[in-house]
């Protein structure tokens, strides 16, 4: 049993640490193929997994272990495991989550000749997989090292994103989990600095853009907006790019932070004194059943907070945003360096 979670009454031995590491490397390789390789390579691999005879590579068996592990994470029972054993399991779950993200993401289903078995599995498990991934996102790590796991979960949720009500519900779930996510994302000593912050903002921006404008601002965005302003802009991006494993990650985080600020600036402002003016201002933002909710969040929520942060005298946020927008004053020099140009160009286009 690779996940050290044998079924009730089973005597199956747990996989050794060395075997688990090798198994994880194989799964990570499969995830890379499904997520990044050409369709000619990725589709046959993804098509084989739902019907594979070996349970260690059978998609349905893997999903069964993910479901069981998610139930343990939600109930807190993983905290009873020794820390070394828990680390082995978490290290194994990371490539598993990457593989699931690659298979259930929209990329493989863009091809006209997507295998029927893959489409069937994606349709059958999509809602359950979202629920399991959010179970990890909302759970507290028993040993304090779930940053990369949660980053993989958020990345998977972003790749599985669907428009409409599903996107709005996903955005609301992230806002509800923000107290814990904010603490884990800005935690010193993370093995991969900034990974969780990047995936958190990327998923949130994706869900917000996939939610119709008439419903987008019916969600309270204050928790994430506060995190973006006070932590990402005011602390993390105030430091040099060298604090991250690569400069590309620093600028990707900057792109996502500016994108979220822009989304908030496009939201509804508090109502004015005229009923006719209010009706005209709120019409693009609210459907008939969400007007009161939008007004409530506009009056006390993220949109007004963002404007205050930008327009308040001596606010550090406006100069920080201008500094990032102008690439810290080195636009010409930076873009002339070929090996470093791509992340900066991405930022210029996105802003």
C-alpha cells in the first residue's frame, strides 16, 4: 500500500521510503508528460491510466487513495502518524496531486480526438476531485509542511476551473480558507519560497475571471485583498528578487498581485445618494438576486479598501505598484537581457 493507509482489516504492508521515493518520481514523470508534452505523447499516457492493470498506476485506484487521504486530512487523523512517516506520505502525495491536476485539467480535453475513457473519467470524478483538493486546502498540516501540497492543490483546481457557479463557489472557498492559507504562504523556511503565494493568486484570479461580472463581486474578496496588500506588496515584493529561487517567480508573483488589484479596482464603489445613479452604477455588477450583497461588499469590502490603499496620502502601496509597473525603473536595461526578458515581458503585457 503506497499511501500507508490500508483498508480496514487489511494487512497490506506499507511501502518503504525508498520505494515510495521511486514511485513518486515515476508519477511525477507521468504528470510532466500529461501536463507539458505534446498531445501525441500526452494523450496515449493519459488514456492508459484509467484502464491500467497495475493498481499503482490505475487512475481509479489512485483516486481512491486520494479520497481516503483527503478524509484523513479533513478529520485530523494524520496528526497521529510519526513525523518522518508523515513526511514520506506527503512527499508521495505531491506527485499524485500533480498527476491528477494534469489529467483532469482542461488542456488534454482541448484536443478533438481526446480518448473516451479520459473524458468519462474526467466527467465522473471532476466534482469529487474538486472537493478532495479543497479538503487539503482547508486542512491544517499536522506537521507544518503542507505548503507545496496546497500549492499543488490550488494549481490543480485552477487547471480544472469551470465557468459560472463552480468558479464562484471555488473563489468563495478560497476566501473562507484565507486565514490558514495566509499563515502558511508567508511562513519562513518554506522549502520552495513563494510557490503557495503564486498558486493562491493564480487560482483566485482564474476563478474571478471565470465568474460572470454580474456575480463576481457578490463574493467577499476582503481576506485575499488584505493579504495581497499587506503581505505580498508591502512585505514580499518590497524585497529583492534574489529572495526567490528565480527572478521569474518574483515577477510572476508581481504580475498576479497587480492583476488582483486591477480586478478590485474594476469593482463597484459604495452607493451614492441618488437611487438612479446607484441603479446605473450597480447594473453591470449584480443580477437581480445579488444586488444587496454587492452593495454590502462594495460599502465595506475589498474595492473600497483597495482605493483607500492607493489614494491615501503617504500610502506605500501606490509607489510600490508604480515601481513594479515600471520594472523597478530598469525597463530598457532589463528587456535587453535575453535570458531574463520573458518574465518581465509577461508583466508588461499583463499590466
